């Protein structure tokens, strides 16, 4: 009996190495333990070697082939995801969930556990940012941009469930878009994809490929537009991930209410973040007038002039930044 157990372990190890050699991208390696085998081992098993594995429709079930032309199933450990609260405001029809939640409804501070011994982190993509979380041309840029090559693989940073997949007119500037909901309530967004590799309600494990980089939607060149949202509200993704080296900032993420503003960045003190949260800027474009800007932001010409210390007769320069709130 003990002999059989040792032999089965040996065969499984061989199968694991075969998988490794063939599928370096497989999520299998986040959960390499195999929890079930057909152990109807007989004497012929003593002599056979695992020579290949074949994927099945079920990504957690593989067929292993032996050199005596027999085969068996190996079942990989399925992800164990705590789904408490995971499906709150679940919505696969629209890009953003939690439509009725306002920033003021969020807790003053919330701690999100990002990883533990069973749930890992894999960088979605590593590279230099071409644009950060900020006001851009007077509009909030709710994520970060990382240039890439069309076809580069993008991965889920944590375990989760695919909440939204869309493209074309439905997603506007985002182009092909995938949104993943993670068990702690965090959502990650991947825009401008050339290919979407998942569908709604797919279960993903950290490291699973979810799409290929592209330039669809409002995009001037191939890049990943990556957002992090909590309760539907965006915050600076750099608070979670160091994109220079693809590491997690910390195992625990503390989100403060004043982070949910494009003026609030990773690296700021709380005082700076709070101050930035109350300030809103507009960058003057061709054709802008003080009256038009005031209407756009729901304020008055007088208020804008006061904030910026300018006269209402001032000629606006294109590219000039005006504080509007
Ligand atoms: Zn972007």
C-alpha cells in the first residue's frame, strides 16, 4: 500500500513537471496541489511513466497519458474563494456597479485584505506609466495608462469573478473592456484590449490571462488603461500596485474616503490628499470661455475668478489650468 502511495506521488510529480514544461502560463501554478486521483492502482502502474498531459474543457481537470498507452484524470485544486459580499450590486449589464452609492456613503476608512497564504497576487502588467490618475484636459482620468505591445497578456492580479465584459459602442472610450470583482469588493478594470479572454461570471485565479493588450476605444496607441474601484468609486491604482516592479504595496490596503478623488495620489500625506480632494481643475481648451467653464462645473464666473485671482475679462490661454472648485 505504502509502495503504491509513493508511486502515485512520483507519477503526480512527473505530471506536474510535464505541465510546467508545456504550459508556463497556466494558472495551475497558483494552486499546484492535486486533491484527487483515481487510485485504482494495479501492478501495471508500477512500470508506467507519465509522458504527456492534455487539457479538458474544465481548466481544473487534465488528462495524463502514460507511456503504456493508458491514461487517467488528474484534478487540480479548485480555487477556494470567500464570496461573502462578492455579489453585492452584481451587474453584468453595465460597466459600473454600485450606481446608487455616493462617495459620501463610503466608510471613513476601510481595510481590505489583498492576499493571504491561499490567495496570491500576480502583476496584471508591468511597465512605465504614460498617464496617471489625475484631471486630464479638464476631465478625470480614472486610472493609469501603461503602454504595451498589441497582444501582450494581461492578468488578473487577484482571485475573482468577471463582472463585466464589453466593447464597441457599449463601452465608449474604454474600447474592449473587462471588469473583475475580487472577493474583498475591489474591482479592477482593463481597457483598450485587442482580445477579451474571459466572459461574464468566469471564475479567475490570480495570474489568469483575462485579455490581450490593444488600442481599441479612445486610444492614441496600444496601452492598458487600468482602474481600481471600490464600491464603484475609482482611486489611484498605485496605492495597490507598484507597476515599476510588479509588486504589491502591502498585503493590506487601507482605503480612506478622501482617496476617492482624482486629485488624491499615492505618496501624498493625508493632509495633501484631503486638500486635493476639495480642489478641481480645468485645463483651458480652444473655444473655452469662463462662462462655458462655469456652466460645465456648475459654478459661476465670479467664483472661478476668485479661486484663481483673475479678472472676469482675462483672456484665457489654451493649456492654462484653472481651479474651478
Ligand atoms: Zn487611460
